[in-house]
C-alpha cells in the first residue's frame, strides 16, 4: 500500500481508518431495503469452511513471489507479472480473462549508497524514495523532529545542507501511524527544497528496528527543482541522531543512481466469474500486482493477489453461481500513483452502477477483524447480514468506518461503493516496502481466513436483492 500524494487526505480517511464516511442523510426517501436472501447463507457457510481448509491463497502468493519475484512498475518483471496473472486466472478456471493498458512514467533504481564522512566516517543503510532524481550530494546534516519542524525552517536556511527528518512512526493495528509517516515521505522533500537543502533524508516510515530501509513514493511540488531523497533504516536514523548529539557538524554523502526513464505501458489484469442471472452486474474484489523492488512484494501486495484470486476461484467452483459476476482485478502500478486504479476509473466511468460494491485487499496478510462500508442506510442492513456470516471468522460489523482501498479511490470518486475488510496491520509496517517483505512472513492460516472472508463477502454481495449505493457522481 502507498498513499498517492494528491489523494493523501482521501487515502487517510479511506485506508487508514482515521475518519469515517459522512453519515447517510436522515429522512432519505423510503428506498427499499437491500437484503441478502436467506437461502444464500448455507452456501456462504460452506464457502467459508472450504476456504479455511484450503491453501490456495497462500499457493498463489507463493507462485507470484517466487516465479516473478519483485515486480516494480515498468521493470522487466512488470511484464512477467502480467503474463503470470493472465496464466493464473486461466489455470484457476475463470470464465473471462483480459487485460487493459495502463501507461505511466517509468522510474528506475540502479544503485544507491550513503555514508557519514569525516572524523566519524561510516556507511549508512538507505534507499531512494520512488520519484527521486539521481545525483550525488554531500553536506552537513540538519536534523528535524518532524515534517512540521522542517516546514518551519526559513527559506534558504538549509543552503548547501541535507535535511534529515527523524520522525518516529507509531505502531497501530489499523495502520494509523502511516498517516503522518506517509505524509512526511510525500511532502518532506519539497519542504527541504523550499528551505534550500541539497538533499533529503528521513527515518523510514516503518515500525521495525532492523537494518532495512523502507522505500515508497515521493513527489515534488510543481516549480521546484527536485533533490535526491532517501530513507534511512531505523537503526541508521538512530545512529545519525547519536552522531549529531556529539555536538559537532556531521557531514553525509548521498549517492543515488536512480531516476525517470521514459514511459511504460503495463496492464490491469482482470478475471471474471460470470453471474447466473445478472452477469453484467458485478462485485469487485481487487489487489495490486506491482510491488516495490527491495523485497518480493509478499505482504504488499502478493497476499492481496492470492486472497482475491483464490476467493473468486472458490466462488467459481460452486455448483450454483451467484446472481452477479465476481470481478477480480490485479491492478498495475499502484505504488507510484494509483495508475491502474485511475485507468480503470476512466474506462468504466459510465458503468458505475453495474459495479455493485468493491473491496481491496492491500494491507498485508494479517487477519481480518472488521467489515465496514460507506453504503447508504437502505443497504447497511445487508452489510450487517454479511458481517453476521463473517462472525465465525472473528470479524465484526464496523458501520461505515474507513474507506476504499487505494486502487478503488479513483473510481469511488466517481460513485463506486466500497466495502472494507479491515486487516490487523500491527506488524505490517515492519515489512512494508522493505527487503524483508518476503513470503516467510505470511501465516498461511491467517491468509486462509482472509480468503474465507473475501469469498463470503463477494458471494453474499453478489446475491443481494437491491443495491449498495453505487451511483454516478462528479469527482
Ligand atoms: Zn500495496
């Protein structure tokens, strides 16, 4: 998961549970209540038990992270990931499989290093932020506690220097700490430029204490000349702070061979299980196919791909298909700006109503603990019914808390209704965007619980009599 710079505030409200959607207006017209027909629940119970007993989600994640490995948008592995997803949907027996192009600027990472120079010379473990320009800079470090402190630095005060923001991100089940951590990563470099800095360093937006830097996208405000920007591993940020505490000027050299390299066209890969009676209407469950390059993208977002592909497959294997179709989307280039999600929203802007409701799995592989949706009053009863079917999985109804997953934000802006299956993200930011994001971190039992939840959610939503509130709106 990442936060699209321009959509940051939306994403905060959305993915991170910091705010709730506006309550449906009281006294709205007496629209018929959406209900899930009672006969659907026996099938849902069976789906749930089948999913819990199945390793399929884990095996799909294993296949992607092993056979393709890291798959940064625009890299050689991007196209192999697309081919992998097409083949996997076919192998799983999806009725329809197709791709839709997604074009974006390509950012590449060749090499990166950093070191303290002078009396206390020593190497630093760091990684360039996505979108950073390349270059080698050396300068005295000026430390700030947080983004606000850096933003308060007078213009020109950092001339010839490197800004270092040592903000400590908090651990939280719902990932709330990533709000300020992600904001620093996205806005810090521009603030450093305004104060005149030649380079930008931050303590990684993460919660581990291993020597793994966390990459992630940044952006530069228009009209500013970009500067090399990187994140230090947490132990290295602590080390730099201790060096500064010696009371002498500390100089760092930062050498990044990274940058923009033309345009690239990837694909959103889509698999669909055809509905029995209203096939043109669909419930969408999604994840993103790309990852950062440092790990193998297991928790971000190989897990989401495994969960959603497996859930769709289990529904496809039912003797009696649900009324509506189940559409599984593996989005291109989420990490560098929701490019796949934006392309989808543009393409289907005229078909919002056919997309009954959608949920994204992009918060790791931890257990799901809550179901919520921004659905209006007349559909909240149906959301509650689904939550009741999920209760044996330890999942509770959470009203309209949260918002759409990142790839769904652009389409939600055009009126798509979202649901959120909130995962326990307590440990997510130990791994997120690091070299340590690998398959061994995934608990297969927790992953199966996710598959069960997505299968039950998608099946029951696809059986609903009535809608969940998807309707065109101007974004
Ligand atoms: Zn992700």
